[in-house]
């Protein structure tokens, strides 16, 4: 297909030293991890240096002693933010998928990291509950899990995200393309040596 085909998507080849964090925030089961992995796959097709920080995996390994109080949630996000900061300043594109429910803490990690694209993965609560194969929302509504985001603990949506992915009405490919376009625009604004090329879309598994 031609360069302008809607079935082809924009990818980047970034010069050495250009780092960036893409921070995906949203309710549990909104689609953060699915989008994150698909974006990572597309960027790695261009031989870019990419690392994925998944909130659940980081909590199990780096933040194992933390609970789910507001203080512990904030500390969890700060730790993820610090790791993302170290990787970003060393030329890595970091993809973070974490609920990160509080605006103030998200702003703190943005201030720390610097070059950051905030992606609001937006799906209505009822849709997230329908997708919840682990039954965590059901347990939270039954009172068996306390301080569950979206049920008895607040989620503060971004007021002006760089990207909003409406995963209840968009395909995964549409959401991924939005994120890739924002990454492209970020590097272009920064004036780094980038070359935009085309590649066949790869459906996430």
C-alpha cells in the first residue's frame, strides 16, 4: 500500500540520546496494559530502546511492602516515576501503565521526568467492571477489598491529557495510533533528529 494509506502507521527512528516517558493512566481494566504493550511492539519494530513499566509488576517487585493507602499509592507512583526518570534521561522511551489515580502525584512525576506524554485511557466504570476477569470490582463492591480505585477510592482523571484513548468506542489500533502520533509530535517539537517512516500495522495479541 502507498505511503498515505490509512492502513499504514507512523513510526519513529530517533537519534541516540532522545528519551521520553509515555504515562498511561486510567481505571483498572480500562486498557492501559493492552495499549502499552502494543505501542512498545510497534516502537521496537524500529529498533528503538523501549522499556515497559507495568504498575502491577512494579508493585510486586519494587514496591512489595506498600499497601493501598493514599500515602502508599503516592509512594508507589513516585518510585515508578523515578525509575522512568533514570531511563528517560539515558535515551530510553519508557512506557508506564499505572492507575496513578491522583492528579497532584502525576504532576510531580511529570515535573521530575521532564519529557512526558500523558495518556488518559478512558473507559466508563461499568465497562471496566465488565472486562474484569479477576472479579476485583465485584469483591470491592461486596466490601471484601477496601480502598479500590473507582469504587471507594477516587480516581482523578487528567484535566488536559496529551492523549485521550476512549477504549469503550475505539479499536486498539486507533488508540495505539493516537499514542504513536503524540510520540512523533513530541520529538518533532523538541527538534531532535527524527525520521518518520511507515510500517504495516501489527495487531496486538
